[in-house]
């Protein structure tokens, strides 16, 4: 049986004024897409220059990942900030930890 990986992730812009939450089965590819879309008005993350990985979570089940993504998207900004600060207190860009 093959184990699948699904990621719920949050990216932010350099000033940390905007957060984007998403789900993917290939976090490296998705982060590269966010970088390629930087400044592009056709995508939310691109429009707001959200390409710095602030938080991510790993799931083995897509349903659980989608449920978590929807949960986080329903939160107020303060709760999202607390989640990021818990796992990444300096709000370091974690992209380079994923893309080697």
C-alpha cells in the first residue's frame, strides 16, 4: 500500500500583511508555482505576493487535509497568527527547508 502525502500550508507576503492557506499533494511544486505567480493579478497569492512559507502540516488522507484547510480558512487572522507563531515563532520563510 502506498502512502500519500497531503499538505496544508500557509504562505505570506514579505510584510506579513496577507496570509494564503492552501492544500496540495506536492508542496515543493506548489511553492514554486507561488513564486512564479508573484505579482500576477489572476491569483490571490500572486496578487498579494504571498510566496513565503510560514506554516505547513502533513496529512496522509486528503479528506483530513481538506477539512483542516477549511478549518484554518474559517479562522480570524489572530488565530492564524497564533498557529504560525506556535510552530514558527520568528515567522521564518520555511521555503528553503522544503525546496532543496
